[in-house]
C-alpha cells in the first residue's frame, strides 16, 4: 500500500512537471513577442513618451520575474495587459511624433521670413545705439541708464539670434523659432526703450 502511494505521488509529480514544461514554452514565446513589439517602438517612445515607456518596461520586468520563478500561469494571465500597454504606447508615441513633425514643418516655413527680418532688426538697433552713444543730448524719454540697458539687451538679443541660427542650420527649426521669438521680443523692448518704432 505504501509502495503504491509512493508510486502514485511520483506519477502526479511527473504530470505536474510535464504540465509546467508545457506552460513554459508558450510563456517564453509570449514574452519574446512582447519584447519584440516593445523594441520596435522603443526609439520613438524614448523620445516622445518616456514616462509611459518606463511604466511598460516595469510591467515587462515583472512578467520576466514571474517567468524566472516558474510562475508561467501568471505570465500568461498578465501578457494581454502588457500587449495592450505596448499598443497604447505605440499609438501615443506615433501621435506625438506626428505633432512634432507638424510643428517642425510650420517652424521651417516661418523661418524664411524670420531669417530675413531679424538681421534688419539687429542692424537697426545697433545703428540707433551707436548714434545715441555718440550723441551729446539724448532724445526725450531716453536716459543714460536706458541706453546702457539697451546695449546690454542688444548683446543678449544677438546671442539668442545666434543660437537660433545654429539650431536652424542643424535642422531643428522648432528650437530655432523659439529662440528667434525670444530675440525678437528682446528687440521690441529695446526699440521701445530707445523711442524707435517697430514694424
């Protein structure tokens, strides 16, 4: 009787082991499939949806941990949620990439006008500052302090404009337009402080 129960126990263990082995292959394939899908979107996600990518990576790590512990049942139970998260991540990254490309195209179109207008503005302010610096009598509304501030502001404006040109030459028109706008705003403030009319 004792021999029989030992044999029965051994048979049950064998069935369990076969069952585990049968579950291992599908779990392994499911993880490999998820990893492959995630790697396909990783570059875009790193750039456009990094926080979401971090969450999905954590989900994948958890499932791999379950696999390493031999908990193939949990792996198979959690894979659908992981695949869904990867699909959402792909959609988010793709949408944000499209938005960025659209913004870049608009910025590139706008750059043409700005790249022709800004040097004129810089030259006009420089000329005005040079003229006022040589003048014995400053015009009404312009003080020595405001002239000094204008000189300093002009340096800041030139730096911003130089940064904008560097960004544009590197093909990053979104950054170029952002920096050009900062230079333009600075220029308008200086023109106002020196009694110049912008436009």
